[in-house]
C-alpha cells in the first residue's frame, strides 16, 4: 500500500457546495479531474492526469477500506463510504465518496468518483473504526460492506432492519401480513380440529351410546322372547341349549354395557341402570338354572318376580338415558355453534386488525414514497428547467432518501460545472468584445489609410502635372533666349559707336546670362529634386529620412536663387546707369533693346512660374510626407491591433480548451474507454495553447502612437 508522506494532520475545510469529480481508467489512473478537485488536492492538472488515484491516499486509511472498494467496483456495483484524502502539502480532507463503474452499454470502460463534504458525526465514527482496522488489520465490532460501516453479529443484523428504511417497511408489511394470515389460519385449523373433536365426541357419546342402549334394549327383549315361552312351557325347549344361548346373549350384553360405561361419566341414572341390568341378568340366570334343574316353579317365580320387573325398569331407564344422550348432543351442538361464532368473531377481528395494520403500513409507505418521489420530481424538474439553486431538504433515511441525496449531489455537480462554464464565459466575453472593438477600430483605420492613400495619389497627380508644366516653360525660355541672341546680333552693327560703354553692358549682359543660366540650372535641379521627392514618396523608406534631405537641398537651391536674383538686380542697376549715359547713343537701337526687354520680361515671367511651380512641388511633397507619416502611424497601430486580436484569439482557443475540459465531465454513449493517453494528449494540446497565448502578447516599437497603443493594449491584457 502506498504511503504518502509527509502529513500535517491539518484539515482542509470544505463547504457544503463543494463537489469533487474525477474519473479513472480500469487501472485506477486519473483521466479527468474537475477544477474543484484540482484546487482541493493541491496538485496541478499536469500532476494529476495520468497519475494513479492513490496519489491522494492518506496513510490513515486502512487497507481493508480499499480492499472493500475494489471488491465492490470489480463486482460492478456502487461503493459509498467515508474517505480521508491527503493534499499535496500534507493536509487532509474528509469526503463522503460515491464510486461507481462507468458503463458503455454492458461494458465497463472506467470508474468515476463523486465526493462531497462528510458530516462531523460520520467522520468521528469513521476515524475510530479506521484506526482500529489500521492497527489490528480488522475491527472487532465493525466491518465494511460496500463502504458502509456495519456492526458485526446479531446486533448488526438487527440494527440493519431499521423501520426507517423502505426495505424494512416492506418486509415489515409482508411479515405482518404473513403473521396475520398464520394466526387466522391457525384459528381456522384449531376451529376445524375442535369441530372434529366435537363431532367425534357427539358420534361416540351420542350415536354410539344410543346404539348401545338400543342394542341392550333389543337384547333384553330377545332374551325375554326366548325365556318367557320356555318358563311357561318347559317341555317345549331344550333347557341346556337355551341356557347356553342366553349366556352368550348376556355376555354380549355385558360387553356392550361396559363399552357404554367407558364413554360416559358416572351418574346416578347410569348407576341405577347398571343395578337394574345386574338384577335382570341375575334373574335370567336364576330362571335358566331353574329350567335346567327342572324346577319350573322356580323359573316362573324368577321370571315374574325378578326378570319382568327389572325388564320394565331397564326399558324406562334406557329411554331416559337415550333422552339424556339427545340432550347432551343438543348441548354439544349449541356449544359447537357458540365456538364457531366465537372463532368467526376472532377471525373477523384478526382480519380487521390485519387490514388496519396493512392499511396503516401501506399509507405510511405510500406517503413516504410519494413524498420522496414528489421531492425527486421537484428537483429533477427544477434541474430540467435550469434552476440549479432548488434543493429538497426533506430527506428521509430510507432508500428514497439516498435517491434524493444522489439527486442533490447531481445538482451540486451540475452547479459546479455550470459555474466553471460561467467563469470561462466571463473571460471569453470580454475577449470577444475586445476583438469586436479592435476589428471595428481596425476597419476605421483601414478606411482612414485608404483615404490618405487616395489623397496621396491626387497630390502625386498634381505634382506630375506641375513638373510637366515646368518642363514646357523651360523649353519656351530656351527658345526665347535663342531669339534674344539673334536680336542682339542684328543690333550689333548699330551699337559699334557705343562699343566701350556697351561693352560693359555686354559684360553685364553676359553675367546676367550666366545668372540666368544658373537660375535655369537651379530650375532643372529643382525638377530633378522634385522627381527624387516623388521617388522618395514612392519608396517611403526609413520613415521620411530621404524627404528631409530633399527638403534641405530645395532650401539651399532657393537661397542660391535669391542670391542670383539680387546679383541680377545690382547688375541691372549698373547697366541702367551705363545705359543712361549712352542713351543718346542707343536711341537708334531702342527698338532692338525694346524687343530684348520684352523677351527678358517673358523670361522673368517664365522663371516666376517655375518658382511658383517649385513652391507647389515643395508643398505637395510636404503633404505627401504627412500622408505617408500618417499612413505609417496607422499601419503600426493596425499591426498592434492585429497582434492583439491574434492574442485574443489564442486566449479564446485556450478558454475553448478549458470549456472542453469542463464539458468532459459528461460522457456520451459510444465514447471511448477511459484512457490516460487520451487525457494526456488533451492536456498537452491545452498546454500548447497556453504557451502560444503567452508568446502572442503584443510587443511593439515604432511611433509614439504605436507605443501608446502598446501600453493601452498591455493594460487591457492585464485586465483580461
């Protein structure tokens, strides 16, 4: 026997609502444990699933208890008894355990156990009996029968027949019926025997005695018929033959009289009849003796003086005795009728009493059964209606009380399972709500991102159009510059006289041309930078770093353009002074100069248009930068939400495993045999889901909004 150590002898408190449920395979290895059992045992689910059930066995439990347990389970019946279990830390808890085989049809596929808190009174008795069994191997006064502690010997047998049990009530009712039937039958048999004895007595003392008296009377008459003619005519008969014949008759008469006397009590009438019979017999013998001796007178004298008077007396007394016999028979008949009536009354009283007892027992049993069945019907209806708070407190001590206790245990078990499911649902519901909210937010951000992309596309189209316009303006400026060169060449002949002054003007014009070339180059580079900006916008790499470089170059070019413009202005002022000094000399070339000025004005307008277009390009690039930055921010937040949703989905998967574990408390028809391999595989899948959930927690780093979203999500997961 496994000896689990250490023990602290500290009791772990259980509540009335605590229900511990577990299942094991045919070898006793745990295949299922409800959350309450896991909590009370102190072990983790990983430690319990697949472990032998004696992992929680307490050393104080005797071997006899588990021997009775396995003997009962192997026989296919239910075991109910008190068990002291050990927690992982050495504490203990007492439970009233009900263990039964798990059946799938006629096949046993495992064992199940349902435990509830044991009453203190039952625990005190069990501790005493278990201690004696543990120390001595067995108890002197108690034994275990299917988990129940029972006394040995006659006391135990009597104690098991308590009238509180339904079996005892039914047995008592049957025994009462058998007893009443036995008494009634005994009285009937006694009455029949008494009637038989009375009939026998009546036959003997009535019919037989009357027959004896009649036979005596007939014999007396026959003797007189033979004796009287012989006495009156002695020569007509042979005296010796007559004497022998009469002697035979007298002997028969005496025998019949003795038989009559044997069946009758002594009385005066009987004594008088006997005396008269003796006198008559003596007279007959005297007369026959006288006839044999030839003394006819002596015979006549004996006949007239003794035989005939006593014969008359015998006839009278015989009639009186017959009348007495008739009176006695009538009295016996009256007594028999009275006895029959008394027996009938006694039987009616017994039958009535038995009927009352049977009705009382039937009403008592029926009332107990109906009350218990009403309680069972109430509990089952409430459970079927979903009300697991209803309970039947009027529990009796009979088998129906055990049925109500089992129904109450089922209700507690279902309450625990539903409570576990509600706990899991309370965790799943916020996760579902969070997923729905984050999906909605993700959809909103996606829509916002699509709008930003649309705006970016529009800005890119506008920037493309502006760049194309700048290209056309630059081409027109180039053509105008060629025309200006031709006009200047045509006026060269007219301006020879002003060579010295106009040479400086020409030099200034050349410098202006150089500055214009610089501006043209700046415009060209601006176009290139604009193209680079569009490329950078398309790439959107490294979070806008390229845009910062492009913007810096654009600012530098803009500065150079401003300096060139100032230099042109100074040179134009100098040229104006020179032109004023030589105005008279260049009037001839005024038209040509006017033409040059008009072309220069157009060039200036074109350059201004190029500058404006460059500003628009810069603004468009800024908008693109902002849109792309916003897109990046939204993308980061979407990634955060996607990871959060994935984590929520993983948690939902874990909760689904937990719910499946709760639902595993029920077995369906056709399910597989209890197996630790299947239980461990289910536990492994749940552990993998737990590990995946732990790894899938959000971990973001990017923009400030992304970090804020990460913080918010982490707080939500802490609450989740």
